[in-house]
C-alpha cells in the first residue's frame, strides 16, 4: 500500500487487488497523509459507487465491484436533463442482448430454462387477474436470467441498469391485456426454442419481442426546469 498516497479510490482498488482488510478511517488517513474529514468525504463517493459498505459497529468493508451503481448515478442525472435517456438505453440494451445471445443462450442449463418457463407462467397468471398486474419483476428476471452466465461484467452492468431504470421510472407504465399477452407469447417462444436448443429461432423470437416497443409512444419532450 506504500505506493498509494493521495487518492482513496486508488487505495481501495489496491486493497481489493491484494485482498487486504481495511484499517480504521484514521489509519487510512494517516497512510494517505490526509485528514479524517477528507477521508470521510471521499468515502461517500466510494459508497455511492458501490465500492465499500459501511455499517454501524461492524465498520467498513470492500464490496465486489460492479459498474451498475456508477451507471445509475449517471443515468438518473441524465433522465432529468434528457427525456430520451431511457429510449437510448433501451436501444443499447436491445443491441447488446442481440449481440450476446449466441454466447449466452447455449450456456443455460435445463433447470435454468425451466426457471424461465416458470416465470412465463407466473407472468401470465398476473396478466389474467382482475385488475391486471404488470409482471415487471418477471420481465426483468426473465431477460437477466438468459444472460446470467455471460462472462462480461460491463455488459451485465448495462443490462442491470436498464432494468433498474425501467422499474423505478414512470416509463414502466400500464399496458393493456392484449399487449401484455403478446409480449409473453414471445417469451414462451424463446423458452420453446431454448428447450429445443434451436438458438437461431430463439434469437429471432427475442428480436421480434423487442420490436414490440415500437408500438409504444415515445415520451414527449417536456420542460424539466419549470
């Protein structure tokens, strides 16, 4: 740790790389040559980035790194100044899922495909209820489940960020029953193709499913700073 003297994030990265337990905040400040208050300020940045976890009594510990918290910080800000942020992210997600399908789909086990089919059943049960329940959790779990074995943390972080934004924004709007049934019919086609190990047919169903978003009216531009 001697070569790291000024930046807390560099210090934490070195600690993660060497599997070093974190000392107390005053000790980190002593090693970096900066005040405890400055360390606490930098720790807040690290916490928001998901680098560290700070709990009362148990202290501070490193977390497994994922880019998702950093992406969400930027995306949440972007949404406030650009109402088409989600549309752009949705387009990125579509192209990523399409590009990585040939790599991810063959890695799914029979048990995992069965889990995807169970999600389709759960979703259809929600759609059939009165009033209709939008199966948003099932939708997220279905798509993330397809790519769960993908050996690319950056791609997974983008996909996770898409679904977080989808879940937390007013873009997760109510759709009529016919639309939802159509969406989940495509999900069943994807499952049927996966069960048959027909990955080309599954890829086609995936793209056709995502083309349904063209039926959704894009959010209108509106003044964000009224």
